[in-house]
């Protein structure tokens, strides 16, 4: 497949891209003239790597945001919502887990995510729509996982990073929890912390990376991690968490992060692309030859003004997972087989698989479920 006349987000340079065998095979500064390959012609639309969401709970994305007030730490919040929102939690859990996970995948796809790191138990899921990264050990937290010490120091897991919620709070308990985690890392295993709101610079030096989830942090704690100083000591990755603590649309998370001024635009962009690709060991995160063809085309004027309705195409390992109705004629009706049509805002999209049927199945169990598509 060929993508002619697209604009690189970082440099503004006009390029054309050939995709072959799931990889970016060739990048030229002028259009390809090859009638033997499927060709999509664009007009100055921007292209950027598929987003890498480094923290989500895929089975938690049918929940509305649950809080009602701010909290000192995640444990206080966890106790509170199971009392105040018991009926909502029970209603969501009536939906079979497989259906909840599938919606979590679509939620990410609709926003241009091509890799999502699922935090929780290993799940059985295909990577047709996007990559669900699970090549790590998920440990929930010091407080909510009783055997976290054994999990952290399991010699059979020593070669994979441990990923754990840590420092998700604004009180002394949240800071001490980080110290406790560090002190019990007996074999100095690489740990990727999530949230780190209470993390200081000395603590940061003990971690492989930090996943920053600003929307979730502000929603629960009205404060986020001091990433402007922590960035000097460890790589920063970007995460959304689930809709339990934030908006479904990752672009709203990104814009909120940008408004904090804690990272530059370039640093924030890197936290969604090249930095997580390096940290997780992916062959993605940049538009370069021989990289996986994980790419997003957007008709928005810039990366940071993008929204799901602006996305023209999401490509995952060379296959189109989503495309806008504007591309229907260029792709031809035959190439739309296996896709379903949905509407986001004022635009229509075709997504691989039967998303409307999934929504109807979910509503059979949970009629109150709300979706951002029709």
C-alpha cells in the first residue's frame, strides 16, 4: 500500500510512504508512481506513529468516572467507590469480561492507539486491531496485592519488568509506599511505576520508567506527578488508566497534560511514541523505514488538536484497522469487507470487526452503558 502526500508531524516535511509486509518499506519526498499497488492520495494531512498507551485496564472502560470528591490516596478512593457506587460496579460486572475487554480495545483504537499496555492478569486476545502488550509482570499495588513481595522477587520473572501502581497519593503513606517497594526489590529488578504522584527525585532513580497518567491523577487527587523534575532521572511514558478515572478520549488527556506545562510539547509527544517503544522493546514509535507500519493519518491542523473525529486512518502492522468515510472511494468497496460503519461526532468511520454488534451485546447485560459512537 502507498500513502502519497502526507505531512510528517514533527518536521512538517511532505513525504510519501510505501508499506509492505507490515513494515514501512520506503519513504520518498515525492509521490510514488506505482499503479500496481493500492494507493491513497492525501493533501497535506498529518501522519504520526500510532500512539502507545502505556497504562490501561481494558476491562474497566464501561465504567463512568467514579469519585465525587478528591482523596489522599488510591486506597481511600478504592474503599469509597465500593460503598458509594456499589450498584454501578455490580451492573458493569454483569457484562462478560471478554466483552468489556473488547470495548476497551476499541476505545483505544478509535483514538489512534496502536499499542496498549494492559495492566492486570494476562488476557487472551488477538492483535488484529492493535497490539495488546503484556510482556511484563503486572502487580497491582503494595496495598491491594497481598503477595506483592513474592511477585516482585519471583526468580522466574526476573527477566521481565514489573509494572505496579506506586505513589498514587498526596500523603506520607503514598511516599512511604514507594520506599517500601524499593526496599523489597531484593534483586534490583527493573520496575516501571505507574502514577508516581508522591515520587521524589531520589526515589525516581530506582525505577526503570514512570507511566504518567495526569487526567486520572487530577480526577482523584487534584495533583499529578512532578514530571518536570522526575524527567531528569527516568524515562516518562504516557497512560490513560480506564474510564473509572478519566475521559475515554486520550486526546483530552494529552491536552490536559500539555496545559500543565510540566513537559514540553516534544517531551509529551515522545512519551506517547519513541520513549515507550524503547522501554517496552517495540519496533514502532517512529515513522522510519523498517519500522512496523503503525501509523495514524489526521486531518487536524496539528498533533495536539487531533480528536477521534479527525482521524482518517489507523494502520496497525500494515493493516488498516480504521478509516474515514472520505477514503471509501479510494479504497474501493471490496476493501471495506469485514468493517462496520460507525459515527463519531460529525464524521463516519469504518472499523475492522462488528463494533455495533458488540455494543448491542453489552447493552443486553448493561442497558445503561454509554458509548461515544453511534
